[in-house]
């Protein structure tokens, strides 16, 4: 792009924001060129452009709003009135994407989206992008996006789902949302948006290289290859640099132009008059074809990555001057002046008027209330309404639908003899899907095969492909799909085939799903019930990928609920509560299924059948945090445990009673996140001795939390031992049982306490 007035190099003592600001003013003041007859509102702003004059004026205003919010943030950050300085300068052309799309097209935006947001605000009357943004910059409790918890681009009425400093982690859920729009039609689910909506996802050129981004591109192409609709618009805003690492010239085009089943479009994001046609073509193509579409939007970055990025320390003055010359606002100023829509005075008047509005809004936002208590910080993180959850959990599915699903009244699960864990989980899933017609169950091998352990056997036959289906082998995308379905009001039941596989995709829960309520001030929710085949003790099959006993990554996720049953009836009750937590409170929940207990029927000896239980009839549920206590009156020794540790502890208790004459109480925690500290403390207070059996690892295991609850609850003086797994990966075959705790270890710990 040529610039009529050369911009002199500024010495390195200048603030970059001041330089960029002064560049624009001087450019307009010294502009010289031919001036055309001003076009009517419905005429092209320049000959040959598809953008009309009205559209240009509005896009220009959106660009200027975005720019002055950036400049305001740089100035006021040093006064502690603003707390975020990653700006959109150079990316203001993304306002064209907002103009060409609808406010009901869900948008997942990266942090340089000020132009997009300013333009999308036009879609609904009475909204003020400047004041709303100023409140967010100021971390005001009145911030309509996050309530002061973070500077995010987000808006409930504008369907912009907030996220923070995204480095590609939002692409899977954007694709998931696009697929969910189409899935909703197939299951006749009432969508919260028009059924021809598309999902929009923006990111930078550097982020396009991230593994999570590549996951989404691959899954999008995999979906389109099968002729399945996936109307997602990937918007790569290519400014040629990631913080300080330059993207090789031509890399984005070379990498994406010829990808099969990912339709590529290019638009110049630096030129409103020339670039709008390309943006509009990409949007129209995505909406009409329902295919994944890649829009390569050329942008630049005319200031540092953030206010703390002093580019002069690692870039030459000559390079910075050249970058300033590519500023899209200079091109917009040329269009404004050459078209005759503005003269110098009116354009500078508009520029200064918006500057004034931004600073006035910032001053007003600085005077608003801020979050001042921990309770207020945490309020939207993990809402819990026990009474409403109980009512929902105990609500039964339609009786006729249950009979259809199970094949008649005589085949209802509560009419069957006691069964083991795998069977009861499967029956409980049938019940949930009969109860919630908006529920979907998906993952690797879950459909026709019925899962690796046949837990989901029969579900595909009962609910068909539209509700029970296999996915590609990609846990990140499975959880991205889950978020998309949840965004569209469905109840996703994703399966992660093994706990070790969850670690590949942890950020989809930690950084994305579980954070949405927090960063949207509970305006957006993406409820889900994630099932994970978990833990150790498999015989004849294993190694650390299939005998993973580490749940530390799950325990570290704020707001997540984690349940782990040890027996079939508990599993059914827990699943009802987890689904109710998702439906009522929007919670993200995880259900850990102990693989080694799937087929366990006996407890003490072969053939005793004492680890099979009757299926709990509808109308019953398990309150969040409620444990199960075996022999509640016993107080000589209390054993706290969960999962595989429960039958181990019960067997060990029989031996301990025989050897020491002690009465042993076994406490099954059942709920691992959050731990019920009050319940643990109450059980510990009456104990003469305590053993904590944790099949996880010594470091960062559940046992650490249990012991903390015991000590803080006042039972710290009670003699205590911990039986726990070793800090190592689990080896193959019999060597695994050298790593994992067993019955003998519990008995030995009791002997130490004796």
C-alpha cells in the first residue's frame, strides 16, 4: 500500500501509541489527492468496490473506536485505570467480518477483535461498544461481559462467547458449535439461534500452527470429507508475527490454499474498499454450502504485542517506520478523503470525537465499583442449587419412552437381578438418554461396538446415529464437540476412552469448558457429563496408558465436579445427579469409571456375588458430596478410600478384624472434586485410628486432600497412615501390582497402627 505522505522515523524515546496516533493526524493534515463526488449511501464508496458508502462510514467508525480504545488503554494503564493492553491496532479490518455476518452467528474471538466487536454492536439498538469495553478494561464489576473478572471480548445478546488470551484452544469448540447447529436439526432440537447460522472463529497466523488449531482444521476436513455439514468460518488474521517470532512470508497461504475440504478465501484486511468483497464471499460461501471455510485476512500490527512489548529493543527503527506505513487506518483515511465523504476537518473531527468518547468512558468506568470480595470473584464459577438439582435428579423419564428403550416393562433395569458395574452404567445411560431427548453420547468406538468394555452396548440400537455416534480418534476434538453441543442447548455425554487420553486434551476442560461460566459471569454455560474409563488394576492388559491412576489434572480444574463410583447402584445414582448438575446449574462434570471393577461380581471369594447390586429405581439420586459408609458404628479403625480402594478396603477390614479384633469402618468418598471436607472431618472425629487408601500416586493424589480435611477438621492427633500408589508410571503385566496399593498394604498399615 502506498502512502502519499512519508512518515518520518521517530526516535526510540517516543511512546509507540503516541507515534501511531500522531501518524494518523499528520497523514490527514498533509493529505493531497483528487476528490470525487461524494457517493450516495447505496453507491460504492470507490468505483469497483462492493462496499457502499453507508457501510464504509460505519466500518470506519468501528475502526476508530477500536483504535482509540487501544490508545486509551496504553495511556491509562500507567495510571492504574486500565488493566489490559493487548490491542487490536492493525487488525481493525476484522470489522468487515462482523458486518458481513449476523449477531446470531456465534463468535469465538481472539484478543485483537476490537473492530469486530465495535461493528457487531451495530446489530442491536441501544448498545454502546465504547462504554462496555471501557468497563471491561477497568475490571469493573459492572462489566457486562465478565463482571470484572477479566478483559474479554464477549456479549450475551451479541452471541460472542468470551474467552481469554486464546492461543488456538477455542478452535475445537467453534467447530463443535458449527456441527451442533446442524445436529440440532437432525434431532429436532430447538436451537437458540437461526438454523442457518454459522460459527465464527478468529485467530492469528502464529496460532494457526498450534496443535489445537491443527486438530480443528483436520476434524473440519474429516467432517466435510464425509459430506457432513460443518458451517464454521475460520478467520486467520495474518499480521506476519507472533509476539516477536516472524511468520515466514507466504506461509499461511501456502499451508491452507490447497487443503482438501477446507475452502480457502483471501481478503485484504488493510483495505475496506478492496477487501470487503472477499470477506463477503467467504461468509456467503460458508452459510450457503455449510462447509468449513478458511478466510485468510491480511492484517498488520502497528504497535507491540502489548504495552510491555518495547519493540525498539528488538526491531530496527526502519522496520517500525515501514510497519507504521501499513496502518489500515491510513488507507481508510485515504478512502474517506478521496471519495469525498469527508474532508480533512470532518475526518479529524470524527477521530477526535471518538477519542474523547473513549477517554470519558474510561474515566466513568474507573469510578464504578470493583470486585472486592472472594465470594464475588467465585460466584459464577460453580453455581449449585441443591434443591433444584435433587428435584431434577429424581425426575423420571417418560414411562412409555423407558419401556421403548428397554424393550418392555419386564426388561426395565429395576426389574432385573443385581448386576455389576458395567451393566448398571449402561442401563443408567439408557435411562438418561430416554429422560433427555437433547442428550448425545459420542466418542471413540461407543456406537455399534458398544465401547471397548461394552459399557455403551445397546445405546446405538436404541437411539441411532443421530444421538449415539463414533468420533475421530482425537480427544481434543471430542471435548470441543461437547462444548459446541452444550453451547446449542444440548446435553453432551462425551466418552474419553482412557484416563491417560484425557491428559492429551485437558485444556479443553480446564482452559475452555470449565472457565466459561466464570469469564462470562454465568451468562454462558456449556454443561456436559464427561465419562472416562479410569484407574488401574486391570489384569492381562495395561501399561500406563490403560492403567492410569493420576487424577491430579482433574483435581486442579476450578469448578469441575468429579465423581467416582465403586459399585453399580452408586454409578446409576451418581449419573443422575451429574446430569442434573449439568442441566440445572450448567456444570461441567466428570464421571470416572474404574475399569477393573466393570466386570467385578464378587467381593470376598469367587462366586459370592457380593459386588453386584440392584438397580435403583427412578426417583432416587445421590446428593453431591454424599459418601457411603460401611459399618458406621465401628470406630477402632476408619478407612477413607474410593474406587478400587473400596472393595480392597472391605476385604482388608475382614482380615484386620480377625487379626486385631478391631471394628473397621470403611468410608467410600464417591465424590472426589470437590471433596466433602465436613463429611470427612465428621467421620474422622470418632475414629481411634485412620488409614487413607488412595490408589493414585503419592504426589498430588486425592489422599493429600483427605488428610488435609482430617487435620483441619480437628482430628490431626489421631494415629494415621496413608496407603498410596508409587510416584511412577504403571508398568505392564504383574509388575503393575508393585506400583499400586493392595489388600496386603492396607493390612500392613493397620499393623503399624497397632
